[in-house]
């Protein structure tokens, strides 16, 4: 039976058309230069978490998107005595995944080449959190193999595709059945490219980890109710991803520059801490098996802000853990508790800020 999809309310479409008109009147161009002053402003914005400062550091960079029509959005937060604190950027990152080369750093075109050659154009929007960087120098746990936050991020996506280009939302078929490969492809895209390639990880370290083989996706249709609405629950297991670890060992691989973006990504995730002397057995950018649990739904909006056209919108909220870390430290139970802590954080965001998303009970 063909799925009847939820439709966003008329007010959502009205706001989208207004935003579309403003967006088209102010085309995105790359004018931001990677200067010492800009780097200092970036550190300050990330340290304070103020959206106004983010607007200034992102001015001239084609990065800002939206989730459910919002540009400044709530960040999912973990603050737990067992697991420490997370940090995130209260601005939505937007990347066009299509055949056109464009900023940031042509990463959307690269991802389209690797994962989505036979898909229609896709608009990727994300608000993410990761382990909070430490100190004024923003030393990161994201690239530290000793940390449970190693290669871990959580948060939420909005994935848009025009109704004229596809008969159903991204990640679903026309009957509302989850397309597991679609979800794996967007997960690989996010970890390997939108996060780690933009961070500076070399392509040659990434490409061996682009296969979908080995990972599994378990789907529980309408497996959870949040704020009175139901969501599909997806569990991705043993998805092998590249890491952003930099060993610093002589002759080992190191980070590459992606214009001003690499600094911005490193400042957001936390700057690397080479540990070649402490962990001589580990090389830069070694892969890790990751687990994710995601809450997924979709809807139709009659007018999307970026195109003004009828658009399918798919929403994914979830958390991740590093299975390599749990195995190395023999702490799988703690890993599961850590994942549940992240999921509680994203459920709070859904309940407080996105209660109309999801399917009818």
C-alpha cells in the first residue's frame, strides 16, 4: 500500500517562501579569508556558543542551512559525570549533494561521485555535537583514541529532495519502507567526508572505508513514540569509518588543508593531539567500527525555502559510539550506556523544539 506522508502545515510553507525570496536575493559566494583575526573570532564564537558570533565568522561562506525552517537551532547536549560534556554549534550546516562543484570545498560533488551518482540532487542539513574540546586551545577528544568520544558525534539531520525528482522521501520507498542502503550512504558521507575529509583527512585514507559491506541496519517501524508522535528506529552496527586521529609519527600521514574550512572544522571538533610516542602501534586515520541508533521520519512540504518547490524532507535524530574503543578497553556495557545518554539528549530536543515531526500514532 502506498504511504500517505505527513504534510507540513501551511505556515511552514509560507515561512519557507519568505526565506527563499531572501536567500535568492542574497546569493552565496565564498569571500571569507583564512586570516589570524578570523581564526581568533572562530575560537571565540565556539567558546561562547553565541549565534550572533557564528553569523559573523560564517559571513561569506556558503554553509548555513536550516532544520524545520530554523537556522539557529537547539544543540543536543550531554553533561554526565560518567561521560563528560559535549559541545556543538547552534547553527545548521548545509551542503548540496549534486553534480555541481561548489563550496564548501566541493565536498558535495565529491560525495555525489562516491555515493549518490544515481540519485537526484540532495540537500544535507545537520546540527551536530561531539565531545567538548578542552581549554583555550580547544584540544579535541574527537581525534583522541584514548577517549570514549573518539570519532563520535550525535545530533540531527534534515535531508531534502524535490518531489519532482523522486516519488518518495530520501531513505524511504513509496510504501514507507526504510531503504537501508540510503541510510548507510548518508552515514558514510557524513563521517568520511562531511566530517573527516573536511577536517583534513586525506582521500587515500578515506576511500578504503567507503564500501557498504559489513555493516548491518536493523529497522523497527514506528519503534518509539516521542511527544505523541511515532518514529522509525534504526540501529546501524559495525559500520567501518575512517578516523581523524593524527599520530604525529615521522613519515606518517597528516592533515590536508581545505581552505578556511579545515580550520573551522578542527576548531569545532577540537584540534588534534598527536600521540605517536604514547600509542606507537596506531597510525594516522586508522578505521573504526561504529554503531549508531537513529530516529527517522519524513514529510512533504509544499514550498521549500531553498527551491520554493514541493519537497520531501527526511529527519534523522540519533547518537553514535565507537565499537573499536569499547573493544580495546573491554567496556561494551559502558558504550551502550553512553549511547543511551546521547539518545536521551536528542529526544529532549525533539520534545522541546520539534514536537510536530514524526508520524501519526
